[in-house]
C-alpha cells in the first residue's frame, strides 16, 4: 500500500521545497513564453510555498532563530501578495 508523503513532515517539506525550486526556475520562462501574468502567478505560488515551509519549520528550530524565520515567512507572504496583484493587473 502506498504511503501518503505528506504525513511525514520531513517528506512534506522536501516535496514542497522541490516544487518551490521548479516554480522559481519556470516562472521567468513562462513569463516570456505565455505572458507576464502567468510568470507572476507562478512566482506567487513559489513564494507561498516558501512561506509555508518557513512557518512549518518554526516549532523545530532554535528559539534565537525563530524571529528571523518568521520575518522571512511574512516577507515571502507579502511578496506573494504583491505578485498576485501584479499578475491580475498584467493578465
């Protein structure tokens, strides 16, 4: 029987991290080939995935680094929101 890879937190972070890398690599090419709106939408998804990983890691990292990781997660969410707004405008 197949196991759900999202049950294990390490596997979940790894799969989402791979998706982040693929989306970051594909976003500029999709922007050139299809349009700026599509590239910005893919970039927003990648930034959302990176913020998910940052917030998912918060309970497991040392206390002195939590504020920095939380700030980076918030920054990624803000940039994802800006990319979504720009994608709507450029669509």
